[in-house]
C-alpha cells in the first residue's frame, strides 16, 4: 500500500499506469528525484527500520531455518520457476 502511494507521488506517474510502463529501457540518464520525493523515501525507510528493529532480538522459529537453507540454493532458474 505504501509502495503504491510512493509511486503515485513521483511526478509524471499516476496510479492508473501499469507498473510495466514505469520501467524504462532507454539509455538516457534518469531524472533526479525531487526534494519532496527524496524526503518521503527517507521517511519511509526510517519508519521501516524503526518498526523492525525489535525483531533483531527475536529468535528464529522453525520455518526460518528452511527458508534460510532454501535461499542459499537459489539461482536465477529456480527463482523464475518458483
């Protein structure tokens, strides 16, 4: 939800545009972010880090070990297939 709101706040985009149209394949240098957009991105990052900091003290649960082992064996072909 926050990501969609952030995308909508970037100048030149609207919420009705498909995500694929936001991806450009041109070799032109990207436009610089406007100051308000950069500030909002920093705020969102800070809130995310603050929200998940208490989880650093939490122990792993049973399925975490499976996820870690599975992530170690991932490559591009399995990522696309999964």
